[in-house]
């Protein structure tokens, strides 16, 4: 620590302040970085995972409504009731596609995009059968109503299985993001505690070192150093005016007397040494 002893008091105080300020900067930077990361995770949970989950649930709900209306279509005998069910089916299919499009904007992973494409494929297959049921597409030759209903049920079940799998995957993404946010918070808490403790320890060590070295240089507390006797300027001038060796001995004796004596004795000593 010789380099520290050679520093001036001003530089020592600057060093202590710089260390404390450095710890504060590190703490602030770490806090901002962690808060930004947690904000990104929270934004992903709210705007991506949860929002996408909502729209996928809405699309599934409208698919079920269209499926039930198509199943009831064969039991309606009057044209007004059939037209009403057909309009309900068309409206549900439109809302289902709107849910699909809104969900598409929330996809963030390649696996999620692949699963969604699988859902769209099954949805197109099921929707083609529904169009045959409501008369928007021709029924294949040799397929009666019972076969058409059987195909619609099988296609609807396959579609729901794909949608359920995608919903479970999206929920798992939300849970993983929540777990990551909790882990990020734990890391931030540990880092903040470590940095604060480091700042306290560093500040305490520097303050102790500076106080000890200042006390050593002063020879004690400042008020004690002020009480130590000092050499009078009159005695110094009395000892310095005559360079003769014989006089130096007498002057040294008088200077020693002035160090421990009163100002009056120093003045008398100086007058004896310098009669002029």
C-alpha cells in the first residue's frame, strides 16, 4: 500500500468518492438492465402469450358454434330455420378466421408457427365439409347426408385436437416466461445485495485507511497536534543571525528553550542572542 501512502489527502478522498460512485453506477446500470429484461418478459406474457391464447380460444369457440349449427341443420324442416342456421354458420366461420389472423400476429417461435399451419390445414379440411353441408360447395357423388355428417364429425375432432395442442403449447410458453421472470428477479435481488454490500465494505475500508494514515501523518488527533509546542519565529531568527560555531551552540540551547518555554522566555532568549 505504498502507493496509497504517497497519495495526497485530496487524491485519497477523490479515490474513496470515485469507488463509491463507481459502485452506485454499477448498481444503477444493473438495475436498469434487469428491469428492462423483466419488462420485455412481461410484455411478451401480456401481448404475445396471453393475447394469442385469447384469440385462439375465440377461434375455437366459433368453430364449435359453426359445428353445432351444421349438425342441427339436418333436423330443421322449414326453409327459414335452415337459412338462419346457414347465416349463423357463415358468421361463425368469419369470426373464426378473424381469431386465426389475430393469433398469427402473436406467434414468436418456429414450432408455434408449424403447429398453427397444421391447425389451418385441418381447419380448411373441416370448413370444406361444412360448406358442403350448407350448400356453398357441391357434395361428392355417392356421399349421402349420414356420410357427410360422419366426415364432418371426424374432421372437427381432428381440428379440435390440433387447436387443443396449440393452446397447451401457448400456455406452456406463458408459464415458461413467468418462470424466467421469477428467475430474473432472484438474480437481480442477489446482484443488488452483493453490490450494496460491496459498496459498504469498500467505503468502510477506504474511510478506515484514510483516517489511519491521516492520523499517522498528524501524529494523533488534530486537536492534540495543535497543542504541541512550536518554535517561535523570534527564536529562529535569533539562531540564524550569527553563523559563528561558538554562537551556534548557545543558539541551539536557546532554541530548545523556546520550543518548550513561553513566548516571554523566547523573546528574552532572542534579545540575548541578538543585542542589536
